[in-house]
């Protein structure tokens, strides 16, 4: 496996990666093929799985009930496996806006949203989101009205949250697929809201 | 009383959030893949647990916790987990590291 681009000596940490990987391959604990397959799978895993779940919940009230009751099981219904984790889906309403964070590390619903963005893992987001969420959301360009309660959910390794945003006005009669196309990653983290035709 | 860990960031004063991301390098993706495989999430044996991994990241000295990039912390921690489990030894790591370096 080689990185593209011009030659540069390996950094210490890159050297560690090659070292550990090759040792584990020698010991038969992993294979280069498994690693390459997982890297490819990761590259192709975006947030679209999450968007699909949200769109289904928007068009199917019974599904939404099941999703809010047991996120893990409801995802399995759509063929999305969430191994060993409890997924809690929190619903935005006109009264409550939800957002997620992991103050201790970087826990994130990866199986639905892919690898978290750098800012989600940053010191500043993790520190401030639980203390001054309204100011943080404003930095993201999301101005939440003072009458709306903001609820911030702190994730753990075993319990992941995802936000179920509100369906925007004016998107009535849209197909599930079209609805899924407006559900952004950030709207499922809670730092944005989906934009409808009127926005 | 248990002292609050350095990694426990919730509520601490901090600055503006930099929303620019970076494209992950291939070696970073491989570290992630290696972790997922070692946790046994892809059907193979569970060599280490997510909790051990997290514990070893939390155990980094504060200066390293601040200085190391995300996947730099991960590779340090994965190595540490495997040493603690006796899956690899420092001797094996040293030998292999020299071998990799000597390829130039």
C-alpha cells in the first residue's frame, strides 16, 4: 500500500502505523486485504444512511415512533447494523432543539453518519457545546430562538445520539428520496436544520 | 475525590470553533480500519476493546493530548493496548520499526 504524491520520509506516527500493521499481519491477527477493504468501506460511508433514516421517519409516523423508542432496532429494519451500541434518536420540535457532542472523546453515530468532522472532535466544540450551545450554534450560522429550549446530548462509547430534525415547510408530497437529499450531516448533529423550498 | 481528567473537556473555557476539516490521509484511514478490526466489529476476534483504547488515550500526558493529532493519539493508544495485552512486545516493535526504516 503506498500513498500517492511526492516522496516524503514517514513521520514518527506513520512509521508506527506501518510497524504495528505489519507485525499484526505477521501474527495473523489481521490481513492487508481486510484493512484495505475497511478503508474502502469507510471512504464510501457518508452520512446518507442517516438521511435515509430521517426521511423514513418523516413519511412514516409508525416508523418514527419505533425509531424514537429504539433507534438501534429501527435502523436494523432498514438493514443498517449498529453493532453493540445503543442508538438514541432525539426529535426536534417547535419547542426543543437538540444537538450532540462528546465531551470526553469523539463518540458519534459513525454507522449512520460516517467519520465525524474534525470540528466535532475539537477541544473548542467539546468544551463549549455543553456550556454555551446557543453561542456555538450561532457560530455555525444557526440562530435558535430564545423561546426554544436547546438540549445538548453528551455521547458515550456505548450510547450514541442522532438528531431527528424537523421536516421543513413546503416539502409536502416529496418522495422519500427527495426528502433524504435535504437532510445534511450537520442537521443530524444538530448544528444546522434542513433547508426546504421556502428557505 | 477523583481528579477530573484532562480529556474531560465539557464546560471548560475555550475559543472559536475552526470548522475547516482536512481530508484524511491514507495512513489515518488505515489506523481507523485497524482499530475497527481489532475491536472485533468486522466478524474477526476481539483483540482489544474500545474501552481500553479510550483509557489509553485518556492516559496521555496533557502535553501529548494537546499536541498529537487525532489519529496520532489512536496509533499510540492501539500500540499501548496491544503491549498491555501481551499481543506484541517492545522488542518486536523495535525490530520491526528498524526494518521498516531501513527500507528508506
